[in-house]
């Protein structure tokens, strides 16, 4: 089961709200290669896993991804704090704002809401591990793209942390593939 | 909305000389080290070096989290230490600027 611990895995402290950036970064929440998908993917794959160590890896990485959902949400929350009407209109954030105000709702940057179709849980260990390796690389690429589009060091810092975690997760799934 | 701020993130040496902001930062660092070590141990359960690292980190963590729960506010809803009031829902929540 899950117990909630009242702290972020890594700090998020963004001094300057920026709804333009929020529109992009939201893809790591509700997009095809975002953290919600990652957590759902690993947490669901673990039930059919025949090896204890790999079940452990899926459980613990899946749980860490939930912490990342929270971090991305914290980034979005701080980027969209206290916006003026002018800022909302100028940034194009108005198309999200009209439906969600400054609430956090999982969509991709394109506006498409999160879809469980983005994940696979095939019930076959080799298949699932390959899915997971690909997923971590897709997430890493998405973070690379965010870094290409973002100058603010307060935002870059937690994004770089999250990107680094994808690389480590990739290593761990590689270990799982070797052992399984 | 009633906003009950815990002293969880105070930087001054209030409350018996406890610096909550500093303690919370230490906890985040240790917990992350533990998370990373756990993922490694899941793949390499017999690695003695990693096991020792885990043991050291968790021992340090136990003392730190006791101090935090006591002086700064509960980390989980199982850690409410105050007999006179329920402090679990006190702000700030982790995504707020004040909490970071």
C-alpha cells in the first residue's frame, strides 16, 4: 500500500511564474511519456512479474514516479501562481485556463488529456521490460526537449534532476533484463 | 480558509534551537540517497557495500525523522505527535514555495 510522505523528493523553488513554460512542461504530467504514464505502467506490470527482485524494481520505481508526478505538479503550480489576465492571454495559457483556471489537470502540451493507451502491461516479462527501457528513454528525450526550451535556472534545476532519474531507471531496467 | 502554518520551514533557531528548514533539507538528501540505494539493492541484493551504505543511511535517517516529527510537524499521517491538536493538515504543503 502507499503512505504519503509530506515532502517533495527534490526541492522546487521557482521565483518567476511563467505560463508559457507551464504549457510545455505539462507534457511530463499528462503526455504520452510523462510521469503519470510511467507510474501506472510499472505499478501495473508488477503483478504478473515472476521474479521477486524485478517485482521490487517495478514497485519502487513506480512509486518514485508518483513522487515525480508530484514534482512536475509542483513546478506547474509555481509557474502559474498569481497570473494577471494580461499574462494569461499573452502566453497562450488562456486555452488551458478557460477549462481549468490555475488548477492542475493532466494533459499533454497539445491539450490531449492523459490516456492509459500510452502504456502497455503485456503480462510477459521480457515484453514489459523492453517497454520500460523504451519508456525511460522517451521520458529522457522529453526532458531534453524541455531543457532546450527553458532558460530559467530555477526551473532547469528540478527538470535536470528528473531527467537524471530517467537515466538511472533505465540502468535498473537494464539490470532487470540481464537477470530475468 | 484557515491557514495553520507549522514551524516546519522556519529558518530561525526558534523552538528549542531547532532549524526546521535545515532539518527538512537534510532529510530530503538522505531519503534520496536511500531511494537510490534501494533501487540498486533490488537489482544486486548481495552487494555488501550497498547493504552497509543502506544501514548507515537508515540509522541516520531514524534519528533525523524523530526530531522532525517531534519539533517541526508530522512527515506522514502516522506521525502526529501533538496530544493537543491534529497538525497533519497544517501548511505549507510540499508544492508551495514556503516548503522548499
